[in-house]
C-alpha cells in the first residue's frame, strides 16, 4: 500500500503522520486489496472558526476509486470522521465484490 500524506497551509508533523497512519490501519484490516492512499490535510483561511480544518482522502482499491472528505474545528476530529466515512465505503465495496451466489439445493429423489 502506497501512503501519501500532504498538507496545504499546514506542516505535517510526525505525530500527525503517525495518527493518520494508525487510523488508516483500520481500513486495511477490513480490506487488504488497497493499492494507493492519498491524504490531504488543509487549514482553510476563513474568518469563522468552525470547520476550518479539512481532511480529504483518495483511496485506490482493486476495481474502484473511493473519495471522502471531512471538515471540523479540530484536525484530529476531522481525521476520525474521515476514517469513519472511508471505512463504511470500503466495507460496502467489499460486500459488492464478494460473491453472494449460493448453490442450488439438492433435489430429493
């Protein structure tokens, strides 16, 4: 899995990088065919304090691309919300590609 974490108007500290990596492990635990993950952390230059911190993520899995974004006052809370959204998308994608066909019941003679 290729992981890219970048910041826009923000320096990505080692603690922040470790936090994001630890949270993204939850996604690879549910679905091991993740090819590429790109995370973008931004601080928007708005006047209001609410939802200034944004986290976006593009995930390339086998057969599909998934995208999620989250905004919050705290960057760590935005990352938590982002990972929750991505986790739901990955589990849903995994359910879709899983073979749900059952074999026909055997006939009694």
